């Protein structure tokens, strides 16, 4: 596999057994994602966007086909290997920030380092650096409950990029924000993609955010189309 590709999906399908029939969520998906690209995945609700993102992030497993990340077939990994990969190589941002209210902003952002058994001082150093990158260097010691919605999502992005993963996967990152904060988050993702050279895959209903990405694809009834 070419080292210029970060992801390659080959004939990927995902099915769920319903009470009376098998539901085909993804149908023979072939997709190449180069290193450093920003890709928007759009489509109607129920089209399979989040399912696709979960397969990219090893949060779910394909029913058939292969998903390669940097040459590694994710379908062959066990749960422990997947967990290590998620900690080291994949950053996640969701519609809801999933920050822990009992910890400070700095501690929340440092969590991936602590989970990865990195020394506390180094984890804190990286968290400060990541928060500076997203414009929250002045909010390090604040409880996340005191942050605005836009600030919380920026903190979640800082947490996702903390360990400089190979890819950031974002599921509706502006879906819970007003227009102004949504535009700010979109611009932040674009600048981080350029600055870090990190691959970004963004699932979104937001046409403005989708238009900021290098490339867009659409899922329709589980089938993938280029836009």
C-alpha cells in the first residue's frame, strides 16, 4: 500500500440484524484518504455517516471488506490493539464535548496522555501546548463547567490533537453550536489541518463546514458518491 495513503477502504459493508430483516447500512464502500487531507462526509440522517466514521476509528467492525489505516488492516486487530491505536493514532471530536466536569480544562485535555501512561509533567506540557493552539491558553485552570459551548468544543479539539495522532475524526463538531461558534470551529479545524498536516475526516450536516474541507463525499442509502 502506498505510504501516501492514510486510509484505504475496500468493499466495506456493514449490516445489522433487525427483528425481521437484515439492515444494510454501508454497501461496498471503496474509499482512499491521503495523508494530510481534510474530507467531509455528508448525507441525510440514517445514510451511514456515523457508522462509517466508527469503522475508521475502530469503534465498530465491518461486516465484510477491509479497512486499512497506514497499511494496517483494522479488521485483524483485537480489542486491546484497537484501544492502543485509538489512544495513539486517532483523535475523536463529537457533537457533544464529553469533557469531565470534575476536572479542570487542562486536566481534561491531558487525559489521553494519562491513559497512555505518559508521565504527568509531560502530559500537562502537551495539554498546555494544545490549548494554546486552540486559543484557550488563558483558560487552563478553569473548570470546564465555566466554559462557553464554543470553548468546550475547542477544549475537546485540543484533547483530540494532544498526542499528534495521524487522523482526527469529527462527528458533527458544530452540530450543537450557534452559527458564530460553528464558523469559529470550522476555521480552527482548517487551520489545524494546515498547521499540523494531520488528516481530518468530518461528518457533518453543515454545508459551510463541509465546504471548508479539501474534498466532499456523500452517503446515500449506504452507497458512497463523490461530490
